[in-house]
C-alpha cells in the first residue's frame, strides 16, 4: 500500500496518468465502502428535507417546495403531510428527515 501512496505523490508530467490511477486505487480500497455506507444512510430517510415556515410566508414556502420536488428531493411540508396532532406530525418529520 505504501508504494501506491508514493505513486500518488509523483508530479512529473509523464506520470500524471499513473498518479491518477494510484489515487483511484486508493479511493477504491479505502473510501468506497465509506461512501456506499453514507449513501445507504441517506437513502434510509423518508424525507431529504423538512420545510418549516410561518403562515405569513406560506406562498413563498410553496414555491420553494415545488422547486425542491422538481429537483428530485423528498420534502415534508406540513400542508400535505400532517395527520393527527400537529406536534406529533412535526416530530415525525424531524426524525425522518435528513435535513
């Protein structure tokens, strides 16, 4: 492994492709599983984003919500998703949201 690390430090013009290959190999060996684990954790959330807003800002919030949905995010918004108690709905959204 130390030899691969040494190759990542070479900066000679003719060894640039070798340097990039060594960097890719190190990433594959050391960081790929970390990236996959992180993606699994991110995908385990029901929502990517929970939007909280004051009622006077409702129209602006709806525009933001619409754009986030178009961009592929899973968004919790109280208007659509509350069932039962407001506080219980908000608590569930917080626990099930990445951000």
